[in-house]
C-alpha cells in the first residue's frame, strides 16, 4: 500500500519535488498537494512578464491538471492548511477536513513584506508577489494611474517595468544609493539605472520613505528630507519573508525559516521543508534554483537514494526591466581579489570578474549575459584560470577554455 505523503504548498518548489519524486518512485507514495492559491502551480518568475503584457496568465502554469492526475497526485488548490498535528500526523484544512500523513513536506514559500510605515494599511497600497497582485497592478496600468513603487531590488524593478509597460506613470523609490545593491556594484547599478529610466520609469535613489500620505486612500509618499511624491497608488516591493507560521504553531523549529538539516529534514522525523520557507545552515534562499536543488535532493532521499544538500551558490541570472543582469559569488571582492572590468556605457554593457588565488570567485554582468552560465560553472568548480584571463573577458566560452 502506498505511503501517505502530504505537501503543503503548491508553488514551484512543490511542483519540482513532485515531478522528481514521481519519476524516481512512482506509486511508492500517495501524494496529496495542498495549495492556498486558487490555481495550479505556476512559474512565479514570469509574473513580471504577465504584468508587462508580454505573457498570458494561462501560459505560466507549470503542469496541467492531466499531468497531476496521471501521476496519481491529489491536488487541493484554493484550500488553506490551518493546522498541523504532529502527534496524530494529520493536517487540518480551512474547510475542516483532515488529511493524514506518514511524511510531510512543507513548501509554503514566502510572503511579501509590507514596511511598517504610517499609512501602509490605506486603500491603494499593494504588494507584488502572486497572480492576484498582478491582476490588481495590471488594472492600475490600464487606468493610466500614477504609481510609486518602493524597492529598488529585483521585485521593485520588475514591478515598475511592468506597470510602465501597461501605461502607468511610475516612480521607482529606493533607499539605497544604487539599484540591486545586493547583486551589483556602483558601476553596474548606474548602468542598470540608465536602462530602467530609458524604459520610462523615473528612479529616485537615497529616498527614505517615512510615511504614505493619505486619509483613507494613498495619495503619495513623504520622505525623510521633507519632500513628497504624489501618487495614486503605492506598491511595496521590498522583499519577502518565509511563510513559517504554520510550522511554528505545530512546534517545529523555526528561526527565520523552518530549520532543516542536510537531508532537508526538520526537527521531527518524517517532516521536511524545501524552498523559500526552509532555512539551511542559517540561510533562507529567495531564489528558484536553490529551491529546485532542494526539491531534487529530497525527492532522491524519499525514493531511497543517497543524497545530501550542502547549500547553494546564490546567483541571479535574468532580465530586469528588459535588461540582462547576472551576479554570482563575491562580485565585490576583497583585499586579496583582483577585479577585471569591461564597461561600455554606449553599448549598455558592463562586465566585471573577480579573481582570487587564480580562481574566479565572483562575477557581475549587465546587458550582455551570454556567458553567465559559463562563469557560474567556473565559480562553482574553482578551476584554475590563471592562463585564461583574456579569454575569460574577451575570448572563447570560458568553460570550454578552462576544461
């Protein structure tokens, strides 16, 4: 008889886990997936393209209903998991039903952060996280509203670009001195800012928002220097925090996220966590690739294979406001590092490699990211590149040259 396995969360990590588990151990488990959002798992990375009108909402679905059915998976979407009883090994749903489990996988993801500013609860204040948010923001664009987006990281830039593409008049407000400061240095951030402004978005840096102005509805922002910015709507895009409340209430060990070991196991036997809700060796990854790596490892382990998750190299490789951006490893560098930089503002290209002890330890690219995966492979492999410096920056594909 198949062992009952419940997955709480129906996002990208959950879909990848079920895909890999069904490929490795079809029939071994009776899998039930519980998802709060009222739709099947979809590619959250593509929400910015949906907002911009470049991709249809239906096209971001990861797996069809037939795919789930053909693998014997029961999917309960639009249904919130309210409680976990670890002693009785069951999950209580919002409709009062209980689902029993032998093994439990938490893939509850993250939620958008709302800054605790005065006025944050006003009407007309939004976040950018899920498909419902995209629908609301798309309406702002169609109505040609004036929108202030708070946050100059990936989420903020994508929200601003999508809104502008829809027809909104957008100001991107960031408290730091450059965009994407966690992924880019000053020069790379400056080039990205120029490209973002060319797309029709006004960028305000070093702008410390202290209040959302308005009585019942948002009317703009007030900054620490006393200046104000008028807006019909405000969007928080300042990051995410792990959804770990359910796990915490059940008695699982939670720090920032659900604490797991190298087997992705929580502090209770038979309970696991993967994706943005998991904290491994003190790190919560807010990126897709680490979630997929965790899903692959856990699927292998539950299929009876030896596998271990030892952490991920954080890397960003995507298009931001239509501009290619890649960042991995120690892209700033330290005292012992050598920085190799190629910058062509006229062509909109910036490339920076950081070398230490003859090995590539970090890279940052803006504009042309065609070699991103090659650089990432070199950073991961720690291959000696002392004789390949020119080729790394200007010549043949670096992974091939270093082989």
